C-alpha cells in the first residue's frame, strides 16, 4: 500500500470507530494523533527478521483498525469528552462493533 493511502485505509476508519464506540461528545486535538502510535505498534508486530515495515500489512488491517479505534477511544476518555470506561470495556465495545465479512 502506498504510504499516501495510509490515512484513508488505516487511520480514518479506526479514528471514526474509536469516536463512535466511546460516545465522545467532541473530537479533541489529543484524539487524532492517538492513532499514529497504534499504527506504529501494529507495524512493529508485523515485522519479521528485524525488518520493521513502515505500515502494518493489509493482512493485519482488521487488527490495526481495532488498535487504532481503542487508542482514540482511550484518549477521549482521558481528556473527559467520553464517559468513563476501562480499557477492557473499550476494547470489548470496539470488537463488538467491528464488521466481520462473511
């Protein structure tokens, strides 16, 4: 995937899902950049033989979207624009709303 497409393919869906599951009343400056470390962490997990890719693989896109959504939701709770929730509750909410193709 070209790096220029990373925002549309990885970060935007995860950010939208994160905002929705935590019921954030607004989007803050802290919520949007919360997605970047999650993308990086997923890329590191996708790396093999000490070669770390810049982006997660397409095969791991569902996992990456879930982690990005969780990071955004956690940031919303931390800044007080979403109701209090634990990481486990947010993770469960993200998983419950994630579309599963059949």
